[in-house]
């Protein structure tokens, strides 16, 4: 019976998108993904921040988007919203950025490998 309750609790936790547990789940899902390019969403349009990067989640609970040798986004996992594109070839990352010091929305486009 406890297994059923545990699985039900996991099911509910995955559905509450504002919970820290769901945000950690999504951070684990996008961790170590290679990126083709990263854009910054603005009202006037998207601006390319960098190319050829990756997403990294550190042990101390930070989510970093790195392009080249520079971090273009750095935020706490529990405070950062992550949502994958419906096509699953990228993710929208929104939160307080330690690099720029402001609240930003970054679009990370995954690198596509032909199978």
C-alpha cells in the first residue's frame, strides 16, 4: 500500500509546475544537453547570446547555460522555471540571472544529431 501512495505522490509532484521538486526534475532532464545556440527573449525580438554550448546543473543547486567559455545564464534550480518546447528540440529557461543581475527568459536550442 505504501508503494502505491509513494507512486501517487511522485505523479502529483511531477504535475505541480511551481514546486521545487518539479523544477529539480526538469533541471535533471535538461542537464548535460548540448546546445546549438542560446537566445534571449525581449519585447522587440530574440537576441542570440551564444552558440555551441551546454546546460550544466551543479552539485550546489545552480543551473548554468554555458556557451563557449562564458556563462550566459546562471540561476538557482529551485527558483528557475524550465519548460521544454513542444517539439522537444529546446527549452525555455526563466528566472533570476546571476550573470546579468536581472530576471531573464532564455531559449536554449538543443543540438540535433541525426541517427
